[in-house]
């Protein structure tokens, strides 16, 4: 019977991954972990990739590191990195370390924003809401969230993690529960690119009317927010760090990325050579 | 999603409840691939209100097989949730003994209404039809149909009718087309239009005339909503002629 039930759940995930993920997000982390670990890896990864990152990231506390690392390696690196940014640095490092070489290299490249860029300075654990939920569900999600400290606008994202708008908490609390979130959100302010330098965005006109701005990755997906206070702090730190402390090694992160990229390249070459050899042997026969 | 669902302990139960309630067509297609006993066991886990949307979209041949495996209370709850016409059609496809069991357990008023719907005058299509039908959703693939036919241990197949999402009859597939088609093709893509159909109250003479005109081997009988009720076979009609 348990198999039939799981079969049915797998059919749901296959046919409607976003809706299955939305439903799952409202369960406890332990329940989500129970389900994810009972599914075949392909479906578990599909589900993980469809969940909002703040919920997927919570699995780091309950799911075996090896399993979570495997699942993250099966979704697109851009998606995996968005989830990884919600995870504490020590655990994040372990998860990335456990990934197969290629996925690891891709994640490290995407995780490493250069010092002094918007990406390095942003708040990567920003709480987001799905664009297809109701006001009641949004409030339920907020109430269940223990890590929301910000009272600023909440970004609303679609299933591709593209920003659809921002919703003010005050509006949300005052609205009727059955209203769709779409009826409440305002246009999101102009977004910043994670790779942009802090200095290049310092005088951006977006700061005239916004305290907090969404940050996007190369795929125009929401990866976090940057507040004006954090921007000022980042620029101040940048000025201080001009004198590099003696014990720091600014190239270590780059070396790790470079090393992993080289390993991935060598692995690809190895596979290609093996394939070529195999083909040559087959043609000889 | 309702708070009740969110607090259920087992996450697969929660997700399946949402699947059955909010995505009934996809859930019905999945249930149709299961053995009737397994499907009934799965449906039995949920309240009738959760199961009803999917139950209403299960192919007629499947509901006939699943219903007897459900406990009587769940079966009666599902029959009560159905519209009278499809409910009568479903009961008409059961054996007389089973049909009477359900009718006796239904509220008297509803049972009376269904009994009236089940009684067709002599010499009408309703009396002539065979209620053992095999019908599939038009969007499923040839491969899936063949697997389901094998799972249902169907040994003989002369006709295969197609239904849309609302279970309205929408076409038919010639068996030789089914046998020769690529496995990935949908039934809709190899279907042909219906060659004719009857209402259950059509008189016997009209049935005979239609068979003579169309030269079809079998023609469907449909209710007012164009839902499949049964099939009349040409050879049986001709053999019965005086």
C-alpha cells in the first residue's frame, strides 16, 4: 500500500511539480525530509528544485548531507546556488564539497561573488512568496517562518524565481484572506545584478525611493536583496580593506574554484578520450 | 491548501489528498493504471469529499471494477455524490446482485429515482446494450493503453472508445490502428470519428437500420450528456432478428 501511495505522489510530482512543492512547503521540515528521503532521487531533486529556496534550505538540518548534496547536484547549478545561499557557510561548504566534481565546480563559480560586488554584500536569505498563493496562505507562510526579521517589502517570485512584484506586510495583514496575492503586489523596484560592483550602484536612482532592492543572477533570477544601509556598510568595509590584513589570502577562494574547474575539465577530457578510444576500437573490430 | 490537510502526519497522504482534490484528471489517469483493488484501497484512505472530484473523472470501465472493492459506506458516499445519470449508468454495468446491494443501501428517494432510470422499455437500445465497456482518456498513449489492457487481463477487444476530460464520448480507435501505432502516440492522434451512436430509448428498428447503414461491428449507447452507457454489437442484433 505504501508503494501505491508513493506511486501516486510521484505521479503528482511529475505532472504538477510546482503545485506539489507549494503544498509541501506548508508542512514541517521533518515531514518534508521524510518525503524527500522516501522518493527516488530524480523525483526528490525535481521537488527540491521546485521549492522556494528558504524551504529547500531547511532540509540541510534534517536530511543526510550526502543525500542533499546529491540532490543539489542534480538540479541546475543556478538553482542549487540559490538554495545554498540560504544555508549556513559551514554546512554549505560541506554540501558543495560532497558534490561530483562538475557540479561542485559550477556551484563554486556561481557562489563566489568577488569582493566589493553586490552579490558579496547582499542579504541572500531574503524571504520570498510564491506568486500563485492567496493572502491567507502568504500569512500562514510568514507565521511559520522564524527567520524573517525584516519588515520591508516581501518579494514575490514565480516558479522560475523571476520577481513578479513586492508586497508590503501592512497591506498583507489588512487584506481579506481569500484574495490572491496578485491583487496586492506592487511593481518591484529596478533590480541590481549580483556581479555589479558596489561603487557602480552607489549612485543608482533606485535608492531615491527604495531602502531595499532585489538582486538578480545572470539568469535574471532573484538571489537576494541589498539594502541601502548594507550598501553603505559594504563600501565602508571596502575602503578599510584596502589595507589587506597580513594573514589573509585573497586568492584562496579563486584557487579552489580554479582547481575544481580544472578537475572538471580534465574529467571531461578523460571521458571524451575514453569515448574516442572506444569508438576507434569498435571501428577496428 | 486547507489547514486540515497541512496538519496531517504523513506527507504522502497530504500530497495525495491535494492531488485527488485539485488535479482530478491527472489523478484519475494514474489510478486507472493501478489494479482495481489497489486503487480502491488508496481511495479508501480519504474522505469521500476528497475523492469525489477524481472519482467523477475515472473512466467508466474502471469505476465498475473499483466500486466493489470499496467498503459499502465509501461506495454509497461516492454514488450519492454522482449525478443521477452517470450513477445509473455505473449501476447498470454491475451484476444484478451488486446493483441491488447498493440500491438498498441508498436513501429511498435516490434509489427510486435510479431504479426508474435503470428500467428501459423492451425492444429499445437500453435493453439491447452490453454494459461491459472499455473506454480510455483520449490523451493517454498507445503504450499506456496496452499496459492497462494487459493489467486488466482483457483477452478480447473489438472496440475502443475515447473519452474527454469530462468523460464525454469523443471518438473511437480501430484495433488494428492501436496495434500498429507508435507507442508514444496518443489515442486521440489515431482516433476516427464515431460511425454512429444510440440513445438508450431508441427503438429496436432504428438500431437495426443504423447497423445496416453504417456496417459497423459495434456502436455505443450514450446518455443525454453524451456519456458512454454501453455497446450494442451488430452480430448479436442480427442474430436476435426473427
